[in-house]
C-alpha cells in the first residue's frame, strides 16, 4: 500500500490499543468498524450451539478485521480478541470513512479484495482438508500458511511464529480434539519446535513436503 493511502487511512482513523483478552469485535453486534492491525495478533472465535466457542482464525499485524460486516451490513459473525504478551495496536475506521478512502485510493480497494479473497480461500481449504487429510497434514498446512503470511525468518531455514496457542486451540483450527492436536505437533517435532509464547518452524521446506501430502 502506498504512503499516500496509509496516510489517508491514518487521517480518518482512530488509533486504538487493546490489552490481552480485550474484545475488538463482539459476535452478534451490528457494528461496522474496520480495524487495520498494526502490532501483535488477535484470535477470531465463533460461538457453538452448546454455548462454547471455537477458534476459527488468527490475524496478525497488517491484516484487516471487521470488513465482512461492513460489506454485508449483517451482524458480526465472530468475535475478535486481543492476544499475545504485547498490546494490540490498530487503526479503527467507520465503514463510511473506509469506503471514502477506498474510493480515493484504488490500492485500498485491492487490499480489501485481497483480504476477503484470502479468507474465503482459507475457509474452503479447511473444509476440504477436514474431509481428506490427516490431522498431521492439516496442521502442517496451517503452519505453512502462517509462516508464509506472517512468519519471522531467522537463522536460515527457521521461521518464528510469535504466538502462544494452546493444544486445544491448534485443535480447533484443524477440527480435532486437544489430544489429537498434541499428537500432530509431536509428529512434526523434527520440523517444528514449540516454545513458550512462540512456535519455531525449524525446517520450512520439510514442513511444506508434509503439507503437500494427500
């Protein structure tokens, strides 16, 4: 995105900060604000029929959240919760302001289209994976996707994913139980090293090979 577009967004936006556990967006609300994440990461969760909730996505610095409700006018379909040890900082824009910037700066429209397309494609891949691939392959595919989107490269082949998801949450992302997610992570132990508050992909090439298995 060009510097002019970033300045236009910032000029119409409110700078906001959220501590760990704070809600940016609440499922069911009719708000239409859009958030441009600037630091840290958030969890996207959806409620279940039994009253619980499940993790459906993780969004990082540079991502848009909240744009789907703005486009559709429907209630929020999920909650967005600040995570990580550092506060989440973001730009918050009302949908009308976002629309105005979008009309003045075509690259913002392109960014919006890219964001929506990427999220829909990821959702489709997950549905296919749930039926066709083993938990270990599903997890490898999610980790490769995260490494490509927001991993921090260090020391040659290693890539850091700066998040501290629990086994239960990894399981929710790939549609399996906590114990199955634990076994999938253990299967990938030669390629992935789980540390406190972060996960290190020690061999991204090897992880891609696993992710490409049918």
